[in-house]
């Protein structure tokens, strides 16, 4: 086993997990929606859309906190 530090891009089998790993930070709602649009029928398409909705709702909630 290698003692090198782990890469931020993990060796994963699932396209959505690879997307999350390559973003390097929390993706935006728009990025999640775009991924879902580009991967119709993928088992994680729904997950990406739910995550996009959660990020959108959370952003609106925080915007309301500023008022």
C-alpha cells in the first residue's frame, strides 16, 4: 500500500461521484442540474437533481437571513 497522500480525485466507479470529486469543492446547484441533464437515465440523476434543489433552497434561505 502506498504511503502517498490521497488524491483529491478518487478512483470511483460512479460518474456522479467522479463529478463531485473533480469539482474540488461543493458544487453549485447549476453544476448539479447540468450534470443531471448530461446524464439522463443514470441512477444518480435523481440524486443530482435533489442536491441541486437542496442547494437552491438553502441559498434562498440564507438570502432571507440577510434582510
